[in-house]
C-alpha cells in the first residue's frame, strides 16, 4: 500500500484506518464497542432485542467503508475526497440530532464530532493541496479518475472544494 500523496489523502487514510479498526473491534468484541459508544451492556438481552445483529451490521459496514477509504487513498481519488466532505457533514448533523433528541446517549456525540472534524480536515486538505499545486495548473483540470502513478510528479493536481 502506498502512502498518501496529498494532505487530503492523509485525512482520508486516517479515517480509513480508524474505520477498519473500529469495525473489527465491533465484530470481535461487541460489548467493548457498545461501552465506547456509551450504550448500556446488560448481562442478558430480552427476546426481540436485536442489538447484536445491528452492531454486527454496523461494524461490518464500518470495516468495509474503511477499506473503501484506503482504496481511494491508494489511487488518490480526489472526487471521492470531495464527496466524503459533504456526506460526513450530513452524518455529523444526523448523529448530533440523535443525541440532542435523546435517541442516542451523550457519548455518541463523539461519533458525530469525529465525522464533523474529519469532514473539515479533508476540506482543509483539499484547499491546501490546491494552493500548493504547480502554478498555471487549472483547478478544473483534475485527473480525478486516472490511475495512480500516471502523473508526472508526486504533488496532487490542483483541486478545489466544491
């Protein structure tokens, strides 16, 4: 696996690694994952309680999403980076509302904050990458879907947050 080649790539890689690790944690030690999120872990579950099923599905989704993020980092897929900024802000909003409406415990706001801070960090990384791009490069001429390594240098193409 190649190291990220841009500031935005590093933010995506960090999120990808954390998503893989936390997804694996939820699959291997679900009770630990629930405690980290601030959920109660009863000694016995009532009939019809599908907490374990939901946690397995969420953990597998987190694991898979982490792999997608790492793949995007390996290929420097900048369109994906921009896409994540928008949807991580949506996720921040939804998770924050879940806490504020008492659907989720207060500690769950940490997940919302992780999403919001990650979105802002990636947006700043995209902005920083665009500023350090070679002079004369058009911000609209980005090779978003070209294979990694097909460019002439290691610096990312100019980019702008859309």
